[in-house]
């Protein structure tokens, strides 16, 4: 069995002072990222007869040598803003500091949908020993390529069987019911999203 996996990541980011105001300097950061991932594999194709049946027959499978090739490119742009609201430089309230951190990221993969995620955090420093922090974060994760499609078969395999069981609540009546299982990749999978508050 032979396989190759390639990954490249390119990030560009610039950070600097945006503006000075009464509580301090507002800092900003802008950046872009590109990520390439590719997998290739070759191996002698040998599969158990039971799995051949599960996948819909030998005609649905590769012959002799199995060759897998999958790839994904992800592009993203992001920004971050750090804002001092209160500080020793300007504090009308009896606290040491209050800082806000705001960020956003737009990400798109060539085989799934794109998404805009945001994050916000606030830190209140009462004194040198006591501080409080609150944060809100959104997450985005595209489905794995193996969940979207496979090189061997690009469709879902469905198996239906009838199962008989005894229902004790119906006087041990014997009941037969169909059970259908579907296995395989799903090209219609949507990216996972999340929200975290702390």
C-alpha cells in the first residue's frame, strides 16, 4: 500500500495601531489565509465478498488497483480589533481596565459552503488580583471529504431487511417490521456550526 498526503498553508497578516483615544490605542489586525490539502493512495484491491454485496456488487467497485485522490482548498480572510475602554490613562470608574476584543473570519472551501464567523470578548480588571471575562464565539467546520464522497463509490448503499421480534406489552405478540440501513457518503452534507458563550 502506498499513499501520499500533501498540505500547504500560506498566511499573511498585518497588525498596527489604528487610532489613539482617551483610554489608549485601538489596535487592528487584518489577514488572509490559503490552505491546500490533497491525498493520493494506491493499493491492491482486495475486499471480502460480504462487503462486495454491501457496496452493491463488483461492478460498483474499482478493479485490480484502488486509486484514491481527494483534495480541498480553503481560503479565508480575517480581522481583529482590540479596544481599550477603560485604563489607567482614563478611568471614570474605580477599576483598573476594561478591554474589548472583536474579531471576524470569512472562510470558504471549494467543496462546501462558506461561512462568516465572529467572536467578541470583554475583560474587566478590577485590581491586580481580580478580573472578569465574558466571551462569545461562533465556529464553522466543513464536512470531511470522506463524508462527502469516496473514490470507490459515490452513492449511498441501501440494505433492507425484515426483523421479527416479540412485543411483551401485546401479550408476546410476534411482530415483523422492515429495517432499512443506508451507508455511504453524502454530498449534500452541510458544514457544522457552533456557538459558545462563556
